[in-house]
C-alpha cells in the first residue's frame, strides 16, 4: 500500500505540538527564541499542505525542546506510535464564590490517549467547534449538519469527516424522503454506523442547537420557537443513545436568562442517574487567545467525574482584572495569562493576496456611507455623526445601540462577530483604519478560523456575503473550542490513569 509521506510527516509534527499543548501562535514565539522568524499564517500554511523542509522540521523540534522522536511503525495507518508509559500532571482549582471548577490546560500532560479520542459532531455548522477539538487532539468521525452551504464547506475542507447525507429512510416498511442533515429524522444507530462505533465507544458528542431562539438579538422565543426551539431535545436524545464518555453542549449566553432556564434544568435532569457529572458556565473567547469578546454558554458532562472543570483562561484583559478573577480561588494559578489578542494582530497576520480567494467578499458601500465613516474614530459610533448626516432612524433618539456603525479598536479584541458583521450598520464593524466594512476573511480571522479554512457556497463558485456571514457568525471560535477540548482531554486522561493504576492521578500543587 502506498504511504502518504506528506501526511505522515505533517502528523508527526502536529502530534508533538498537540501533546505539548503548543498552538501555532505559540510556536511562532518558540521559533523566535532560536532566531527563526515565522508567522502564524506561514505555519498554518505549511502544516495544512504538509510540505516543508527538513530544516523547518528540525527547527520546530529544537524550539519546543523535543529531544527524541517516535517514528510510526505502521505508516499505512497514519497513527503515530505513542509511549506506553503515561503520567498526568493536573492542576485544578475552585472558585469558591461561583462554584466553577477550572483546570490548567497549559500544564504539561504526557498522558497519551489510546485509542483515539473520537468525536461525533451535531449541528456542525462551518466546523469551528470541530477544528478546535482537532487542535486539541480529537478526531471527528461523523458530522450532522443540514445547511447546504455549511455542508459544502465541511466537505471541501475535511472530506475525511463523514458527513451524514442519506436523503431517504425506511418508515413502517416504506422508503421516505428526508433532508440529509435534519437531526430529527436521523436514528442513533444510523449515526453510530456511519462513525464505525458502537454505543459507549465514542469519546465525545458535541454540538449547539441553533442559537437564534435564545439570542438577545432575536425575538427570544426560546423553546417555544416553532422551527428550532426543540432541537436541544434532539441533542439529549443523541447523547443518551450514543453514550459517549463526555459531551459538550454549546449555545448563546442568552440561554441562561430566567425565561429559558427550564432548558438547562431539563438537560441536567435528563442525564441524572446516567453517570455524567454536569457543569455549565459562560466563557469569553478573548480569555482563550481569540481576538474577540464573544461570550458563549457551555454545558459539559463527563462520565464518572462529579463536577467537571472548565479551562483556566490563558489570556486576560489585564493584571488587575486577573487578580479580581482569581481572588476567590482555593488555589492560585501557576502562571500569569497573556494579554488579550487584538484586532491588529489578526489583520497584520493575514497573508498577502488573500483577496484573490473565492471566499473573499466585502460590502459595497455608497459614497454617502463612506463619507459618514470619516467622522467615526476607533471605539466611536453613529452618535458622533452630525445630525444632518444621520439617516432618519438614527435621528429620533429611539435607536439606543451602543456599537451601531462603530469603528473597531485596533489594539483590543473585537466585539462579537455576528452573522452580518460585514455590514457597518449592524454593529462596531467598520475597519479600524479603512473606511469600509469587514470582509469575509477578516471576519473569519477574528473568529479564529485557520487561514487555510475555505468557506464554500452550495452550487456556487464564489461565496456570498450572506452565506459567508452566517457560517462565520454562527460558529464557535476554534481557539475557545480547543481550550475546552484540552480541559476534557486532561480529565479523561486523569480518569484513565486512575483506572490503570488504581490510584488517583497526582495533582500539581500550586502556591
């Protein structure tokens, strides 16, 4: 059988980076320390293609302190051989005020996962959650997504992720048509068969039912939404049928509002007695290296762990805010986080020539709108415009949006990138230096999508603003997903070590 050498060498380097919890962004810093200058975009490109020099490979290994390399014995399997000796260093801490438990995902964890950490992805969208989990060492084995444009994006970028696409099913002995990605019409056994797994073998089931019913932006119908409000029930059905070792349910922060709390209560009660420890909270993507202040709700469950931990932030607004955040911790973290990543950092790392891509699109603004932009400084919005330049809907004082027609602050994370973030009238979406809206590639960068990830439209060569905006705006930032994936991975590894040795995994004591 022919060996895919490019894939093997790419996997060799990616495996070392994953095992050491080193992101491409961090690798840039490591390489700089030995005098090798790369950008995150160039590293993304090299690892995406799998074509780079032996010198670059050795430079990376030297920079990250890798003195020994394990060569795969079965090259046709594309699985890296791993040491059999394992140990785990886990740092957990509790916020005594909020009751939220955190785990340090930066602590070195040499406990390798064998067999592979498998993921069945529901409501996959454009793949943001799955990309982050892939970066954390998980392997997506099956996806469910009903949006045709998102499906096209997934198929183009990750053809190896098995996308459920059966458009017929048997019902009472009759073959009936169905939408291939409508989760309501998919049976658990069909999905397990696609994934090649049996009940109880899957590591992780993930997904977030469409968030519009719970969003502060929409009509907030919640579970009463006739179209999508009941989809969280399908998530519960799939998790109970698949019986994974862990699961992640993701949604907008608005789901925690009092009128929607019955959804959270239902989910917790649904898993009572099934062996899952449940925890939920709201996380800010900016606290995990994403250049965007985006808050998302996460409910996680891990079997045989009483109270699962969330990832400890790796980035924070400033040192003062960090001290306030950890003030009520039972233990103090062993590190000080980096400062929030900024819009400037993302935009400066975009490679030249990206405007030639098929998924590049930008809103064509009229001369009148462009003239209005000249009055808006960074951090300001339509309220600084002279009254004669405002449209009527902004003159009567009824419009109270604080970021409408605002200009992004270059040295700060962006506001939440929503589905219409290409339109300056929809939020603080004016480019920090140019008089225009954000383009699709910039939106994807602020959402932390890798540059090599291309967005597609069904039956169309080039992206549209509406389709690209929806795919990006509805996604989970991969950097945030990666952090959660690492947190779950460390807890599963610690659990595995306890089972193999009969002793609890050791904790790293911190002062």
